[in-house]
C-alpha cells in the first residue's frame, strides 16, 4: 500500500459499480450493512450523510460514510448534535492494509474542518466486533447504546491556527 495514493472520493456514475461490488468477509456481514444500503440511507439523509469511496490510486478498496451535525436521539431535547463515522466497509481482500485507519482519520479531519471537537462512532459489541480497532484510534465508549450498538467518541485535536 502506498499511503500518498490513498484518498477519499465522491461516488460518481463511473465508480458506482465498483462501490457496489465491495464486500466484507462473510463472517463480518452481520457487523456492517452493504454499500447499497448505505447509499439508500445517504439518499434519504442527504443533508447530513457524506458517502465516500476509499481509493488506493484508482483502485477502490473500501467505502466510508460520515454524518455531520445530527441529533443522536431526538427524544432527548438536551442531546447535543453529533458528527462522525456512520459506516465503514473495507473489501474482504483489502483488509489489514491500513485503509480503515486512513478512512477514520479522514472522517475525523472533516469533522474538525467543519468545526467539530469530537467524533462519534457506533459499533456492534462482541469478540468479533470492531471495538479494539476503534479503541486503538482513540474512541472510548460513552455508556450509551444506539439500538444494539455501542456509542463511542473521540476528542479531536483543534485545527492549528496556521493551517489553511
């Protein structure tokens, strides 16, 4: 993997088929929805969803979708808006190559760019879930659940005053 070649890209008519072909390993299918489901959710939540293809050069290796400034629980009026990682899918043949870490860091950078100070993620708990992966990236459980998923957050470093 060549890190300088990694980037996130908007989905286009030219890349949609490659995005839809991305699949996790069969033993991971219960942990993450397929790209088609994510794109349907992005369509109906267009004002908050940020779907992106993860590319290594021109080769699609995964899919990530972020959300920005949405209320976590509309039933709780004191709940603060949140931004973070909604979906992360690295193709079965591309896992363990640093692509997931890259995508999460890019989402966190986008949250910071938009003025956020923390990033949120939800995940399925359990021995086969991604808890250790997110913990290694600085996400800590908040004690909340979103349905059957654990909610975790990461404090973000502020953007440097000299960055443009």
